[in-house]
C-alpha cells in the first residue's frame, strides 16, 4: 500500500508544544492532511506512555491504530555529553516495535535523566553508548539522528555537533541507516556531502502543534508493518520509499547565518568574508545550515546521485490560502476555506500535489489555484530564516515580504 508517514512529532508533554497534541486531535489532523502513519513521539514520558496504552489499539507487526490513523512508537531524546574535548548536544529519534521494549528503553534511559520532566528528555549519555545499549535490548530498536544540521542540537550542527557520522557514533555507525534532513535543509543540500550517500534521507515534521503535521513527510509503498517500513529505510526493499515531502529550507529557522537580536542575516559567502563575526555586536554569528553544509561539502551545488530518492518541495495549504487572501494564516477565513477544500477536493497532500488546477479553481477561486500552480512550478519568492527566525516563502510576487529589514541588513556592508 502507498501512504504518507510522519515519523517525528511531539506530544502535549513536550516543552513549547500545543496542549492539543493528544492522539484524537493528532489523528484527526493526520487524516485531513492525508498522513496514514504517525510516530507517537515522547514515549519516555510516563503520562504520555499511559495515554498511548489507553488510546492506541495494537494492530500487530509493530503498528498501532486510532480510528483511521496508524501509529508507531517513537521518542526524540536530547543527548548532552562531552566527547573529543567538546560539549555535544545531539538530538536522536528512537523507535520501538512494542510497549514492552519501549518500557525497557525507559528503564535504561532513566539512569541518565528525568524522563517525567519533558517529553523530549535530556540525557547525560553519549549517543554511541546509548545506541549500543538499545541494540542490546533489541535489534528491532532503531535510531535516526534528528534534523542533523541544526546548529545547536544535531549530529552535524555547527555549535555542538561532529564532522561525520563516525565521529558521533563510532563503532555503532553501522546501525545508522538514515538521517533526518530537518526543516532547514533539503536533499540537494545533503547530496553535496558524499559521506551521506550511505544513508537514506528522511523528512519529518517535528511537529509541536497539530497544524504542523506533515510539513515534511515520507511517501512509502510497503505494508503497514514496522519491520517492512524500516527495511524500506535501510533500502533492503528497494523502491519502497518513493519520495519525501520537503519544507522549503529557506523557510527553516536556521538556513542562513546571522544574529536575530542585531537584525543581521547573511549568506555563507557574506559571513565568511567577515570571519563569521557579527558586524553590529562583534560576537560570533550563529552559523546556519547552508554555511555548515558548505563547510562539509565535497561536491558542487547541483550534484545529484544516480540513486537519489525523489522529493517534492511544498508549502502548507493554510499558508497559500492566507497569502492569496492577504490575511493571517490563523484567521477564521483561512480555516473555513481550508475545511471547504479538504472536504470537497481531498486531503491536503492531494490538493497540493495532484488535484487538477481547474477543480481547485472551482472550489477556492482563481487566485488560490494560481498560488498552488506557482508552488508546483517552483515560481516562488524566498527570504531565508536565520538564528531561530523562520524564513518566508511567497507564491505571489506582487506582494513579496517587506524588504525594509533586508535593506537595513545589506546597508551594513
């Protein structure tokens, strides 16, 4: 069967997360968006684990179900430790095939952090040592490094990461079969780094609210089966991972370099020209993903591996509606039109990827249909995010983002 999967989200028990992130609401949004399989997130948190047990129905084969949505047990953990003379902050997503193994994982991880303090627990535990212990519990437990380029908390992050998979995971590197590209990078950026050829690039939303589900996702053609899904990610079953859905990386919070408090945003080339020092305050810039990729890249921009998994860059439907109407994306009008479209045309993914433009035009009007067509054709305006500030993507050039701040930044040089 073919289905979309979002394999990294959070629950209401994670910090800075919507209190609506409970299974019934998650399932409702997933169905509207066209996502068939969702990772549970946060199974290390005792209250969330109890809620999962009470709410989800076991389907067998490592899969659970609530109404029409399937779930897989997963948790993102924050590993903070010293290695190689440097403090490391690495986020990893861990997957378990059943509650019994999830509880064994929790018992082990509880030695290194307070699991009840946050749905994404902080652990004083080396990533390599953790993975070794997890594999001792069960070979069916898997780990995928999360959003690997994020400056502060990632395997290859500029602030606290490593320069390769082997530096981070050492003898356990053989078990790293996939990495999560994160919101601030996309496959073409990762293709520039040849040592990533040996892993599969996956994309997940890391959603902290229901509306953010599916902003990145994976499209599979396999059985709804834990082992077969991971066989697809390990490329044991070729052609089972058909494509990924990508957030435009420029919209991510850490795409370019800069200082948010100083209103400074710079491309990697501009940053390198001033030795990565903020021209306003004189402190080091927060180095973004594009810069970090450029540092580790051994290929030029535009390189595509022969066996590259395809991808589609999409803009969330609510954002396109809001821009077409020139109103805020959380307004009642946006919500009303979104519900009308998903009721009469299909799921959000169906609307963004496949629905005939004429059908969209009949239901939602010519302007919105034009916006979706522009997105499909790559006719967009991009203003990169930096230092924790989301970037902006526009599908109508007649009202691009305000350039006042951008002009201020450029005037510094």
